[in-house]
C-alpha cells in the first residue's frame, strides 16, 4: 500500500481551499450512488474546519508554521488523536500541567505568545513543563501504520524549552522544600527536581544562576548519614548529574565545597545506581581541566577504581569514563597506578570485559614509569599480543601496540617474549602491514628494536 506522507510546510488551509475540498467531497457523494463513508466524513470535516475559521478568525494561515494534516490524510483520524489547538493529527503529543494533551509545536507557540492558561480547561498553569505522552504517540503510530500513513518522528529542539517565572518559582519552591526537615516532603521534591532537570535542559541553566541552589539541592545529604534514605540519595545525586551536563554549570558545581565530597561518599557507600550516577557526574565535571585536579585531590580515584572492579557493566562504564578523563593529566596517572588501576584493568581485559574503554585507559597510564614494571609482572605482553591477533577493532589493536611499544622501550626484559611470538606468529609484522597509520609506526618501531635485540643476542 502506498503511504501518505504527513509533513511540515505551508500554513493552515484558507476558507477558499476548504470550500473547494468540500465541493469535491459533496460532488462525490451526490454523483455516485456507491459513495464511500470516507467521502461523507471528509465533507463533514471540511464543514467543521470552515466553522472553526468563522468562529476563530485569528486562526489564519499565518497562525502556525505547519501544514494542515486533516486534508492530506486519506481518512480522518479519531477525534482523540487531534490537537485541540490545530485540529490536526498530533505528531509529538505532550501533556500540559492541566493534564490535557496537545501537539508540541502548537502548545509551545501558545505558551510563547504569553498565555499561562490551558487552552481547553482555562486552568492557570502551575508550570509550563511539557511531558511526552508516549501512550498517545504509540496509538497514533499504530493507527497511521494501519492506514498506510507515514508519520514523522517528533522534532523537539531542546534549546526552545520555555522557562517562565512560574517555572522558576516552582523550582525555587522545590529547593526550599529540600532545605526543610520533613523527609517525606524532601523525597517528593527531590523526585520532581530530578525529573524536571532531565526533561527540561533549560532548567539546568536556571539552577546555575543561583549561587546557593546547589547547596539547597544537596541539603538533605548534609545532615547525618548520607545513606540513610537511599531513594532520596539516588534522586539528588542524579540531579547533580543532570545539572552538571550544562557546560556553564561545570565550574560552579565542582567548586562548591560540598559537591565532590558528597559524590565520593555516594560513590563509596551508595546503592549501585547512586554509585553509577556519582561516577557519571564526576566524568561530566572532569571535562574541565581545573575540575580534574579538584576531583583527584578529593580522593575520587580509589572509589572509582573500586567501582570498576566490583560494579555491573553500566556502572563500570561510568567509572571507566571518569578514570580516563582524570588520567589525561600526567600528575593523576601516578595516583591511579598507586590505587591499583593497572591490576584491576588487566584483570578485566583478561576476562574480555570493556576491552575498548580499558585499553584506552591502559594506553594513557602506560606512559607513567610506575606502570611499566607492573605491566610486566601481570603478564600484559602476552595478553596484548593475543588481543592484536583475535580482535577485529583497529582502535583496540592500535592501543595494544602503543602499550607494547612503551613497555618494550622501557623494559628490555619484555623483548624476548615479543621476539618469540614474532618468530612464531608474526603478530607485529602483520600489524605493521595492515594496521592504522599510528599502529604501523609503533609496530615498525618495535620491529627495529627487535632487530637490534636479535643482533645483540647473536653477538653475545
């Protein structure tokens, strides 16, 4: 079945266009004894649209920059699938604070025009948060699929979220509640702030505008045992992660004296979700070089490495990402090595866990002199050679040969093991021919080193 495409462009149909469409529909009913129900529905739809234009003359072709969908559809959609504002099939249904569902671009324009009430119920809105209505979206998609209609996915530009004074007041009210002593109220407020900062990126910037907003946010974790209420802890730590994603907030959040210690505390003793999100927050904050030093000086590396060793896959990925970022600074590499990073990483790599991420970290840490000896003791050479032979990832092979290059140039005792493998398998030679340009350089460097080693052995 050919699909009717529903897209954007143009404006709403004019009265003249509606009349022409009405005339075509009526003619098909009058002139054909076997007229279809679709034709009568289309005629009724046109009449309703003409009535709306008569009752609401301001709803003209310039009202919205989106094409009318009703006349382009082969059959009219169910009433509940239409947006009350546009009278069109909804492409991106969202729920307003009043509980009513609208199509996102139309209700956004309603709000941007300064309206602070629900168009349908006239209820004054407590906030302008638009929550995706996934159930209605799914029902519309199923209806479109059944009738051969192609409905584009929602196109939501996060930068266009509207932040009103009511939204700011609502957020400030939640932060004040978090500063209270009522734990039950704190939990409800924490849940709401977590959801709001996830769904509305612009609210993250609002939190960054106030010097004490982050302190108020974390107030429940300052009084006594951080882990006394795990659900509250999870919501607040996740909110810190959400807020930290906004680039302008990274410096403000990390330099707040309570934030990093609380993240580390949650990283050590929180639930798995709290630990994982603490690691993710530290990773996000560590995007700034100045924050890397703050985080490491506060003692974050050890609990991050512990999480890498003990956690589940997602938590390990968050920990690995944070460790990688922090290890970019040379001074932090030694601290990571002293906190057992090499041993933990090698064990995971041997078990073929998170190979991509951990090889990248190992390549960074291998440039520190304390890492070289430990890599030799842990049998890293044979492990890395086996990955080069079996792994299909060019990036992983490049990281392996980079580590081997560093190791063999700083520890001559590893050359014999590499030479034996090369004599049997030609692993390095193969990579020198087929690897990335960087891998080829490193492989050729090792081969030159091996030639000198062999010559010296023969001379001896």
